[in-house]
C-alpha cells in the first residue's frame, strides 16, 4: 500500500529549500545572541563559585585553629590547582596578606594579617577579603 503525499492543490508535501534556509537562518541568529550571554553567565558563576571556595577554606581554617587550639597556615598557592580544575576553571590573580601569599591563624582564630585574594574567570573577577580584626572572610565584586 502506498501513501499519496500530494496535497489537495497537487503540490508535494514537506518543506522546501527556501523554508529550510529561513529556519536555519533564524536558528543561527538566535544562537549568535544566546551563546555569548551564556558564556558570560557561566564565567560569573564560576568566578563566584571559586571565590566562595576560597572564602570557605579561610573560614574553615579559622574555625579549625580555634577548635584545635593550634595555629594553622593557609598557603594560597596551594589552592591554585584546586580552583583551576572543573567546576571552577579559575585562576588566582593575586593573594596579598601584608606582602605574603599566606595567612596564619593563631589558636584563637585571629589572622596574622588581613588581606585579599583575587580570582578570575575570563573577564570576571571576584575578590575575597579577609578582615584583620575579626578574621572573617567575605566575597566582593
């Protein structure tokens, strides 16, 4: 049994070449707009996540020093490999704690100095600030 694909006016069913070209051009135009926005959004997400990870590591070190009653050193170059991999894919642009790239929390959880860590993904930068007085870490844009 064969199915007749002719419409009532006698033309063949399906899409013509012109219709396919129009659909493809619409898809291409939408992709050209959506892909850069998605990439920028992904870079912001990754920068926020990497900065949040550094903040969490500093907070954990502070709490661990207080709980154990032992001083604890956080050496930021040790975290370069951690945040360079998925899901972050970020780089530490700078880590400055009064001229050092490390911070030492004493037995009370107080840092030897305040400072900043700058992480970057693409064109997006986030700064983690460690307060010298309180030892609290926060992420700034």
